[in-house]
């Protein structure tokens, strides 16, 4: 890993252009370089702050889907499984684009990839406008898919980049701190979503016997409330893209390419930490998304709080706020306690809280499910850094594989939604509870058997 690196260099035999063009001759290698003088290097601290801003941005955009689900569910008269197609469309983007994004990172470098990701994200946000104008559910699914393509491209670059911006020994804490600002975005997002999307309620228009043209007109009017926050996000993303474009020749991580061809890196899955880490990312994201997606509907149930949609949306901010607080605390705890141990303890806590909420009523059920956010706090960044630790020049490939595993957010919520349709939202909480059991096992194995530098059998 790298300390105080200040430049990105592509060596080998480029066909044209100062930085890159054409195919690279080999895998990415990370190595330290010295500042090249005034105007050619960017101070690490400001660049780190900008990368942290990216974490905030995609957290804010992603969590708006949780407030979007009950609105679309009522607007288009969907059941839980059909409503979960919003998450399926979004997280399917990780399956489709993660590997291409890791290949792209090997060709254009961290900063240019961030610019591409921001522009694609903005395009996805802008697509919410025609989707609202036409009032078609499939249009919203397409917009979410494109938005996910941009976020995937961004995450493949930003997650390993923040881990590389400093000493390797503090990479867990650094990524967890960045994820804390991601949680700040996910805390503020539900408040904005509740104000702009859920204020008018989520019930389907009561137009029994009305002409189809009138019903369609009312549906379009309701759908227009969905587009405003996404259009605002698009403007901010384009501004960030311009900033990173201006800094593209002054990045902070050195990347060279030489030797054998790059490839997709699927052989890395034979390494226990990365292979089981990818499974853990798949399961964790699925559990987190399942809980976040159902929470508004769950809190609206008479058996829990029976509150209005806007109030439930505001309470979701407490769930994500717990994740934010936990990540700030976790960034300090991870400097003193082994990452695997912290991960195992948090996963056990989340499992117990999910079971408690499923088996209880009223305020206890609500508080328990909201408190899961606190336990979730360090899971994603800790799993991610545990999995890529020690990969060296193959870190971008490992990052791509881990981002590919985020597709769990498309699969597990569908299963959770199906259980909710058959047995109710309370029983469906046992699905993420089972997921946390696996994550606890991964944390325990990482702490006891798969320490970096220790001999571990390949899969």
C-alpha cells in the first residue's frame, strides 16, 4: 500500500496521448512517486476531501430509492415483490457494469473514471424527468439502472482510492471514515425524500369508475413529485465532474501498466479473504437494502407504529443516522481492535436486533429495526478492506469483483419481498437476520485464520 503518493503514471507503450490511449501492456501496479513540482501534483488532503464528497453524494442518491419505493408502490398499485423491482433494477447495474468498470480503471486511471461515473450518474438522474412526464413504471426502472451504472463506475475507483490515500495500516479506519460521510448522505436523503416525495402520501389515486385518461393524468401529476430531488442531484454531480476533470492531471495515486495482459481477475476469487469477502458483500448489501426498502411500510403497520408515510420516511433517517454515528465511532475503534473482531460483533448484534423486531410489537419492534443501522455501520467498508488487503497491484481487479457482488442488493430484497407478501413484513426480517450470521462468520475467520501475512489455503 502507499503513503504520500502524488501522481498517476501509465508506463509501457501508449499509442497516443500524454496519459493513455489504446490497450495497456499489463496489470496495474501501485507504486510510490514523489511530487513533480508545482502545478503537477495535488495535495493529498484536498483530494481526500473531494473523494469523501463522492461517498456523500452516492449515499444521498442511493437512499432516495427507499422513499421512492412506497410512492411507486401506491402510485402503480404494486405488491411488495413488484415494488422491490426498483432495487432489482438499481443493483442489477452492479452485476452488469462492475467488471467493465474495473477494466476501464486499468485503462484511464482513478480520476478520469470518477469523471465518467459522475456524468453517467447525472444522466440517470435526468431520466427521472421523462419517466415522470410519461408516468410509466418501466421508465423509473430504466433511470435507476443508468444511475446504478454511474455509481458502480464511481465506486470501483473511489473505494480502493480512499484506501490507498495513506498508510496501509489505517486503511480500514480511513474507508470507514469515508463511509461515515456516505452515511451522512443516507441520513439526510430520507428527510429530503419525505419532504419532496412522500408529503402527499403513498395511497393509490381513488378514482374508481373514472375515465382512463383522467386516471393517467392524475398518475402523471403524482409522479412529477418524484423527479425534483433527482434533478437537483444531477446538477451537483455535473459540478463535481467538472472539478475532477480539472484535477485529472494532478492525481495522488501512481498507477503503471506493464507485463502480462490485465484480464478480469476472476482467479482472485480463489483467495479466501477475497472470495468469501465477495460473498459477504453480496449478502450484506442484500440485507441492508431489504431492511431499508421495507422500513417505511413496516413502520406504517398498525402492529409497529401506525404512522403516516411522511413520518415513517423521517424515522428512516434515524436508521441511517445510526450507521453514520457508528462509522465515526468505528473509524476510531478499528485503529485499536482487529477489523475482523469488530465485524463479527456488529453482525451478531444486527442479527439479534432483526429477530427481536420480528418477534415484538409497537415501539420495541420499531426501535429494534432502526437500531440495526448502528450495527450495519462498519460492515461494508470493513468487509471491503479485509477482502482487498494484500492484493497490491491487483487491487483494482479485486475492487471490481467486490463491486460486482453488490448485485446482492438486487437478489435478496426480492426474496425478502416475496416472504413479506406470503407471511408479512415482520416475518421477512428473518431473511436479513440469516444474512448477518454469514457475515459474523466471515469476521471471525478473518480475525483468526486469514490474517495478512499468514499462510492460508487457496480455495
